[in-house]
C-alpha cells in the first residue's frame, strides 16, 4: 500500500478556453515502422500560440495508429514491432485479406494501439516526459500517405495589435 506521504500534487490551475486551432499533418510512411511526429507537433503548438489546454491527435486510418513511447533507445521500437507482429501475425488465415496478408493484422494492431492521443499543453509546451515521443505507427508493409488531425482547445497567447 502506498503511503499518503509519498504522493504530492500541485495546486489546481484554471484557464478559459479562448482558442480552437486545427491542422492536418500529412505523413508519407516508408512502410511498417514508427515515424516520430514530435517535432512537427511542437511546431504546431508554437504556431497555434498554444498556452494551456489539451492537444488531440487523431489518425484518419484503420491500419496505422498513434502512440507515445520512449525516444532514447531505438531497440524499444524494434521490440514493440516484434510484439505487435506476435499479437497479430500475418501467417494466419484471416477472413479479411482483400489487400494482402498484412491487411487484417494491421487493423488488429490499430485496435490495440489506438487512433488518437491527447497530450496536455502546459505553459506553451507539450507535457511529455523526458524520454517520451509521439509516433505514428505504420502497420502495413508498403508505404502509405497518412493524415493526422491536430487540434488544440484552450488558452493561447493572443497576437498584439
């Protein structure tokens, strides 16, 4: 059991949502694997002049997904790819195989990892941990053009007139 002395919490803060800012990020994948979107998301937050509020990312596909994962050791991404391949292998006689043997496994992997993320923006910065990055996961073997909707709802720094 965790002692109450080992848990701390900052005082609540409140902001009024003054902005809804959206953008469409288009990503050309190289085929199966992870694409780091973090720098593009940081650029969006800066361009939106986002201050405090949630940033939602949503991928408009059913065979690619989004995740937040470690960005320091590339072997983590290799092991995650291996784990996903074991959870949804291509060498199974899937009923849905219209677009090839990687089609149904890609849908399963997306269901497991998810089509959307929400990342807090605090004081104009993504509230990611030190070793966290935002990734698009391409589950199909061949390259694809993927679209990710970015939307910030919250307070922003107004441009001075």
